[in-house]
């Protein structure tokens, strides 16, 4: 519904406009693309940062964000504004923050756990912070909630066929979190020890660091995680109970079969693997030499998978020993064929049948797994793939003679991994390129040699490689006593003996849907080398995982294809110049030197040493920023981290839009209403959208003035349109929680008798991880008056407040001491407050239905204890006990003053009729407040100082006021101010008559009153009440804007109702009018409250104890000395005027002045407790 | 349990003084747990009596932590605390406790590291002095 006002932007100006609107009773929606308020790149944030004033606006931001009528939409990009005045719909895209604003308390445990450091600019300097961090560089922000910086998916991760979060595990390794790294790898895929050794590592091929120097050594790190994780592999940790009863048969225990079994087990199934060999692992066991992949590594993985409840039947050949039909009869409902490609292709030349001619699969199997297998002394391997190279290297280890590889193309076309080829050469294997065997020669039984011919490369063939062509007449003969044919393998699916199973006629591969891996027979799936032909391990694992998903869907009767795709995720684009790159060079894999490898089958690559591994991991550029290692999610006790957060589209209704975000350099354009008409065009002429442009020269004060004046204008127009003119909020409706919660004449508790309950806030474990809550509880329970101690996870949430309420009810508590992060129960918002603390108080006020400041005592054990004593837990625990004990002491003693509510009259008195005063009067009149203007005595000096423009502008305002029937009264002979804030009475005395004007607020145009030029020549007597109040304002005129007075009022909450506009002769008429409007905005917000109560820490002065020394009156201009009939004066203050600084209290010689919430006695007992005296006494008892 | 740690009392002004203590925590800094913070509305609320009270209760040192000139929320600055500080120093001298057990710090807003540095140095200096109060039965 279109209600209220939408304020777009997060600048201090936007916040000021929103606060003014809300204080005048309008619903406000702040929409900002930034994650917190005060961060927009508009004028003020830069100037605020430059002047170090950002903390001045902090209370303003907090007041806005916590105002019940204000909703803040962060991370929200406005797309379109549709509709017209009175009925706008703002469509925005809410970008993910990945952290829930309602839950996050900013305890920063996530940031401590985050392994990724991302660069950012801090005051123009390059700095780094965790990928999960507070929105603003200086940690404070509104809202407090952290946010995560993500840019997408890192290229390494996008390239991984099994979807391993490569960046994630690398970042964890960089912080020495090896167990966590292995867990993260195993989130996506099993077999880390195997893949870490033999994967073709597309991750490394896609590494961005290549642009800097050389890629991160991801394969070595993958292995590093698998080999070094202290906890080892344990797939059971995250596996669910075996919940699914459907029987599944997997044929083949290679990487595809094992991966499928693993994934199915993780989904609750207990699959059975049938393996024809005695050894488990398929080609991984039989085809990969032990010096590349030791048996122990494979066996470890197999055992871990078995431990998941996977049954592996070895020595069973499906199709021969048992058929699929048999298995169906035994209740198997789904099948995964992963039989690999073990049948050798032959050369189809003569002599292949000779003794001494073997195929690569048999050779590797024999040398890998059989004892006593021997080789010849002149070995020739034919082929250029991995099995050729592996065969040659394996044979070389057993042979004292020569080992040669014949390959018909060049080194470039070899399909074997380049590193392995290099190692083979290092080990003494020679390679004859562009050489093709024509005939294998023999002596009738045994092989003796090979007749070969030389080749040259011709045209490209179908697979993109240049076709080798024989060079005529180049034939020659080489000797050989052992020939290994390694030109590729093909599956042998016929052995399966399955009717209707279709296979490719040429390649013999089983036909399966590329996405679902379902064969032509429903319920039978196939994957790995038997579908693709000989391929690498990682693709086989990927197929196994995909098959498992299909089988799960099949068994649950779900669509096999829905929501699945073979598309790889799109990797993020990175500008490497924006990244911090560690200066380390790529690590080298330590290896056994080639001359010590012969005759042995030990693993050559030794693995990275721990410190080298960590340093190598640090080389990662963290392409995607957040690595999604999920450490933050695991560490957050409050469940506030939400990695799955997505962009949402939201529609926000509003009657009027104020846009602080759009760039526009026209300084005065806030008067001009511009519209983005019906959606997108910024040039529309519809009314109702106010744009405040950017002006780098505008000061913070000017920005705030502009914003509040604009807000006032919006309110006036809205009310005019609706024809309603509320001058104060509807007090009876109870929309304001602060009033609703007033206690109903609660029985006064005499000091020292209160039943006190203590609440300990764990703050998502950020407090309780340092402070021993058990010990604190035991000790606090000993304190006098404490009847109950409760521990809660998060006091600032609504749930926390409700639990505290339940505790208070159950134990019939009079007072609660909350040990958390809040420091006081006052209304003020100081620079170190946070939105969670404000929220905490609001929730407590709501749930306890009592005034918090009086019934809840706060003790800060977070910033003042746990967070600064992490290195000393026992000291922190003792200190926490003392801090809480001081809170208990205060709670038992404090008897708050009965705070009275004063009504605020809906009228204003403007003293001084310069442009500022008249503008204020006009603006207030527009809002239907009754206004009286008293003009200062006309002085020639003042008149002479006015330029013609000023005079003309002023005349215009006078005319406007006259039209509204407001007359400007002349200055009386004497003007006295009586009454109290909210209901002042000005007594205007002239020779002939005395008139009294009642006013809720008083606005002073000092420029007119004191003259623009000589500030001394005032119309108000310095001795009068008004004169004394004005004195500091007049005195400090020259002192500049060290802290804007307006912002101070926001922090401590204005109660006096007196608004002073200072003179500045350099201001243009328009600037002066703006000042007037700003004062009117503040005054109307003050009037709109309807009632007023003094602030909690206001002083009271006992006239009985006062001996009239006047010390206090010299300190505070709000204190006045009054006469007594006895002739001895006494000091008096209106509590509503007191700012609560306490200076007068400290300097009262008789103790007549007290601050109930900050008396000497309370400070004394706080000291006593903090210095351990209370706990000491309790212990001694 | 022993409570022998030489406690330091920091009277911190609720405004800029407290921002330093907050900033120290936000920045993850640390200082001795013997430092105990008493929040007051403004340093001008503190008088010599309260300072002496802290010593009477066994504090080994007292730090008055307030804002830089011109930053006072109440435009009071050090107008009143400076005098109280001088008077209390005189009394500490008279009582034989040593005037160096009391320090007055005016710190910039949110100067967490500055605060930690000051308070840690102060704690160290105090530790090197003789016990503040001779052990009384």
C-alpha cells in the first residue's frame, strides 16, 4: 500500500529527512543500495570522513534506524519508480547480504574464522579485511549486521568436473585448517587422496594467478589436504542414517563406481558394488602404477567408503557369475554400469600374436599387482597416451635394458600428461616421435624386432589433431624382445550379457543419456570409461556422482532431468591488478631423484611439507572474494549467516519520494519536484518526487538543514492533500512504545529490598567463549538480593527479551541486571551505542512493559571485558563477576525519580523577525501551529546591514504571514520567560499593558535579536532567564562547528524546546530562509510529541539542603537562583531543561543536588563492586 | 581465590571517553583485566571525593578519561575536572599515596589504540610502585 514517504539514499541527509518525517508521524521507508546507513557516496560522507565527524552523525543514524515508524531497506537498488504523487510503487532489487540483519549481533566470530582476506580502501589506503565483515571500515555500522563480499564462482571451482570448491579448500589450507579443507573437498567428492595425485587438474589450468606468475599448485594442495588432515578421511561424519531400503547394484569398483556408491550412501542408500577383480579400484588399481598412486592411498579411500555401509563383492563378474536378471530377482531395483574400458585395441598388423608382445593393461596389471612378473631387456612401447607412458616407466623400473616409446605423431600431440612424459624421459625412457610400426618381427615364436616407418603430419583430422602420414621409403627395423601395445582401450560390454543394452558399434561404448546417464533400459545407468571410452579419473568420478543423483531420482519416482544441466558455472571475471598477490613463487613438489627410482615402486612425489603447503595456499588470489568455505556458517551460533541468500525483487509503496541518491548538481533544486514519471524516464514532469542533488561544497550542517527543511515541506504538502492537520501525535492510540510501556503506579520498592535477577548474554558465544559463565553464575548467586541467574544466547533479539520477561515473571523479580553489551538504560544515544543495543532496550521495553531504565540495570561484559581480555580468561571471568556485582549493587540501590510528564502546547513563539525568524514562522503556520512573532527593536545598525535583496525577501515573508493572519508584534519594553519546557509563557510588558503568550516552543532569530554585526547589542537582558539560556550560544558563535549543535540534540534528545538560529551576515536570503525552515522542522517535531518527560539522568535540587552559594548557577545557565522569604537564595532547575552532565552535582558543597541514576552513593557502590570488595565479602561469609 | 591484582579505575566520560574503550574492543586489542571502567555522564561529574573513594577502596591507580578540548558534549571541556584533578593530586601527595597514581587523559574520539597504550603504560608504572595502601587487617 502506498503509505508514507520513501527516502532513497543512506547519507546523513537522507537520515535527517527520514527522522524529521518519522518524528512528525509519517511512515518512512529508507531505501539504499549500500549495506548500511551513512555510506552512500553522496556529498556528505566524504566531507564527514574528511573532518572526522562521522561519529557525530552516529546517534542520528541510530535514532533513524530504531524509530518505530522507519523501515530500512539495505542493499536495495532502486530499479523503477512507477505511479504518481500519492501512489508510487518503488521497485527495488534487494541484493544478497548473506547475513541476516535481524539475527547478527556483530560479534565478529565469523570474521575471525574467515580464511579469506579481501582488499579494500581505508581512507584512500589499501587495506584488507575478512570476506565477511562489517559494512563500514571502522566497524560501527547501522545496521550492525555483517555482510559477505562475493563476486561469483572462482575459475578453478567452475572448471572442476566434480564441483570441488577449490578456492574454498585452498583458502582453508592457507590458515592451516587442513581437516576443514578435506571436509570441504569431501562435500563435493570423495577420493581426495587419489584425485590429488592423478587428476588432470582443470582447476590449475584455469587459475587466475597464471596472469601474475604461475598458477597455484592446486593438485599438490588437493593431495596435501588428503594426506595431512589430522582427523583423516571420515565420510561417516556427515552421512545420514541408512534410511533407504532400495537395493542398488553397481558394476565395477573403479572411480565411477566408488563415487556413485559414496554419493548413494550419503543419500541414505546401501549400494552393493560387484567387482570382477580381486582388487578394488578398477583402472585406478590395475592401470595406474604404484609409484604414482600407492596402494595404501587407494585402500584408505576404499575402506572409508565401505565404512559408509557400501558392500563390495570382489571376484564376481556380472554377466558371467551373476546376471542382471538374477539381481533383479534378488530385489535390486537400480543398476549402475561402471565397467571401465579394459579391452585393448590391437594394431592390426602382423606379428601381434608373437610371444613377448603384450598389451598395456595386462602389463600394468601384472607389474602393479603380481609378484614376480618379469620384463625383457629391450622394451618397446607403442602409443602416446598415459597408459603408454605408465607402461614404459613401470617397465623401466624392472628392466636393466632399454625402454623406448614409439609414437606416430609429435610430442605436442601426446595425450599423456606432460609432467609424466617429462618424468619418463628423466627416468631414461626414450621416445621416438613420428614413428609407426608396420610389422612386428619374430623368430617364429618370440618377438625380435619391429619394422617401422617415419611419419609426417598432414591435414587436421576430426579430433583436431594433425593426421600422421607415412613418408614413403622410410622404413627401418629396430630390435625388441618385449613389445607393449598401448594404443588405447575400449569397453567390453558384451561380457555383461544384458539384452537390449545398446553400445556404439565402433567404439563399443555403452549408450547413455549424457545428462542422466540412463541407458536405453530404464533403471540401468552407465558412466565412466565404459560410456566415454578411456578417459581420466575425475570425469569418471563426476559420472559416478551424476549417476547417483539419477538413481536417487529414479527410485523416488522423480523426473530425471528437471533442474539439471551439464553447463559449467560461469566463472567470475577478475582484474588481477585489484588483488593482493603474495610474493611467493610457486612451490615445487619434492620428489625422489630419478637415479634412485629404479627397481623400486615407491611413490615418487613426496607431497608438500606443511609450511610449504600453507605458503602455496596463500598464493591464491581469492578470485570470488568469499571462498564459500562455510566456516562462518559453522561458527555462528545464531544461525545468522545465509550463504544461499539471493537477489529479491521488492515493491515498496509510498505517497512521496525523496531521492538523495541521484546525481544532480543543482544546489537549490530541492524546491523543484521532478519525477521519474511512470517508471524509468528521469525527465518526467509528474510531481511527487523530490531529488536532492550532490554538491561537494555543501557542509554537513547545510546538508542536514536542507534535509529537514525538505522533510517539513513534504509533511506540509501531504497534510494539505489529506486535509488533516494533527499538531501532535495521537497519544491515546499507543503507537509509541515508550509511552505504552509506562508503569502503572508500580509500588515503590525500598532500596536494598529488591529481588534481583541476573541475565548473562552469551552473545553468540563471543562472550561465553572467554568468560566462564558457570563460575560467574555461582559467584553472582552469592550476591545479596540475587535470586536467579539465567544464561541466554542473544539478549538483543525479541526472543531474548521474551525469555527475560519469562524469567522476571517466574522469579517475581523487581529488577533485572542484564550483563551483555549495553551500558546504560538512558534515552540518550551516544557515539559508542549500536543498533543492537537500542534494539535490546526497545525489545525489553516492549516485553517487560516497564520503563527499562528503571527496572533493568545494564552491565557491559562484552567490550569492557570479554572482548579485551581474550588472552586472560580467568582474569576476565573475575572481572565479569565484579562488573555484574556492580550492576546488582546499582539495581538494589537506585530509586529513580518519579518522572512527570508535561504536556506540550501546540503553539510556537518566534522571537526575532529577520528572514530566519519569519521563515520559521511561515513554515510552522503551514503545519497549522499557532505562531506568534515578536520583532526585535528596529536598530539603525541592523537596518543598514541589510542588502536590498534581503529586504525584499523579508518583505515577501511578511506578506505571506499577513495573509495567514499572523501579525508581527513589536518588541515590548520588557520580556520575561516563565513556565516550563513544552508550556512556556512569555510575559510581554509595555508601559500600558502586559500580555502573556503561551507557547510549547520558542524559536530565536539571534541575527535579528542581537544584530548581524555587533552580537553584544541584544534586545534580551543578559540577566533574564532567556538571556542566560542564550549566553552560551552568543558566546560560542565564533567557535565554529566542532560538533554541530543539531547533532548533539539528536544524541541526548532535545527537551528544552528552545531553538536558536545563529547569525551569519554572509548568508543569502535563501540560506537564511532555509535555516528558518530547519528550525521550524525541529520545533514541529518537538511539538508533535504532545508530552514531554525529563531525561533519566536529570538532576534535582533540594531547596531544603541548598544554602544558596550559587556554584551551580555559575556552572549551568539553566539553573537559576531564586529568592526566599528569609532572604537566602536557593538554586532551582526545571528538570526538563537539565542536560544531565552532572557538573553541578560534583560542585555542590551541601549535597543538595542529586542525580538519582548517578549519585555519589551509586558511583561509590559501583567502585566497591568493581574493586572486588563485594565479591570478597561474600566469599568471606 | 586471590584478589591481589592492582586494580586501575578508569572514570570514562560517556561520550568520547567511552568511544576509545569501545574502539579498543572492536579492534580486538587487549589490556590488563585489572582495569575497571566506571562510566560517567561527563568527567565534570567526577570530583575529588570520588577519586579518593576509589583509592580508599583499594584502587592502585585512577585514570580520568575524557574528550579533547572542543569535543565536549556539554561544552564544559576540562573546565571543572582540571581543578578536581589538581586537588586530588595534592591530597594523594599529602596522604603519601603518590600523585602519579592519578592521570588525566584527553583522547580523540574512537582512539582505541591510544587508550590501550596509555592504560597499559599506566598499569606498568603502577606495578613498579610500592603498594598503594599498606596492607590493613
